[in-house]
């Protein structure tokens, strides 16, 4: 059975001037136009092709790879808006429609949005109303430490507690800001690890592999953050502080201290003055 909006393994049954046709079984012949063909193929070849509806609503096959398929979530850019909705570039010649009723907020040309792709009355459409399509996870679905695919939804700069992401195209997950030591941005794809399934069906995640022990720099960065939080967000140490003061406070060398501070600064968790560190309160997790 041919699945619209997904990859299908089909066999070329005949060649015509417009291109090759696949045997689609009950779906009938499926055209692969010349512009959608690989460099070499022939009648009798079996190919993995993506099946979609062309502008005239005919089943069409292509070896081109869209950014996502039906039942998946992708970070897509709006290329046009129309009375019926917004059109997104999803890697194929025919753009993906996101009807107005499926927009979480009005979409603007040139902007990127997380979009769930699905079938609506046999047509491939998108939706930015992710809560309609992402389901709560159950404890039996994931084990602590299980590796998952994560597509980030939020900009860490705009968050106070953590960064949401879509897990395996099916569930919401969360990375907490106090555990992030690298630059992240919405639309970024990552591997993450399950810490636990929460009661609300969302997943608490970590970027660290379970059983992984943070290296000395990360461990020191954690200690500096804790010290900042316990002292009202300020610490009377900085790049120009004497090595003795740094060693007295943390028992490490000035070089090690600067490496940990640099990691926190790169993650935009702190601001740095010559003899002072300040916690960036816009990024500070709520108690």
C-alpha cells in the first residue's frame, strides 16, 4: 500500500516521454517526472522514493528528500502567504501549506517555525499548533538514560527555566538552563538522554550521556554557578583576580578558573568584569 507523504519502495513499470511510472498497486501508476529522477534508472529498478501530490493533486514520486515526512516535525521557513494560509519550503518543488486554522500565530514570510506535517483529507499539510499532535509520553515509552532525537523549539535567551524541544517527533521534552554549557538555537537537532518521564507526560532531558562524569572544567563551572546563586548573583572574582584569591575560593589554578568562566560566558549564563562575575538573571532558572 502506497503511503502519501512518506518514503515508499516501488518498482519502475514503464517509461514514457514525461518520465518513469511506478507500479503503485491499488493506487495505480505513479509518475516520477524527469526532474525528480536519479541520474540513472531503468524499467524494472526498485527505488526508495518519496510520494506526494503535485499541483494537480496527482500522486507523484521523487528521489529528492524533503526536510521531513508525514508524522514528523521540522524547522521550516515561510516563502509565501496566501488567503488560504502560509507556504513553507520543505525541500520539494511544491511548497507545504500551513492553513490559517493550523497556525499557532500568524506566520510571516522569511520567518522559521516548527511545523508538524500530517495528512488532512489525503492532502499533505503542516501545523504549528504542536500541542494538537504531540502526545504525552508514558513511563513505559522511555527508560532513564535512553538516547533520543531532539529538535529545539525555544531560544535559550528567551527562557528562564529551560529549553523545550520535540522528542522523536512525538513528545515534548525539556533541557534545563543550568545544565546547558553550549550555544543552542531553535531548530537545532541534537541527541539527548532521558532523565525521567514527568507526570504531565513531558520528558526531562540531558545532553550528557548517563554515567558520564563531567570533566574538571564542567564540574568547576557547576561550582561557580552554585556559588553565584548562593551569593545573590555576584562573585568578587574575575579574570584579573590574583591566583591566590581564586585558589582560596575554589581550590583551583587561575587557568582552570578562566576555562570554566569562559564556558559559562559562552553559554551566556554569566557576564564577566575584571574582578567580578555576575549571573545573567534573564537566564537564571527559577527556584
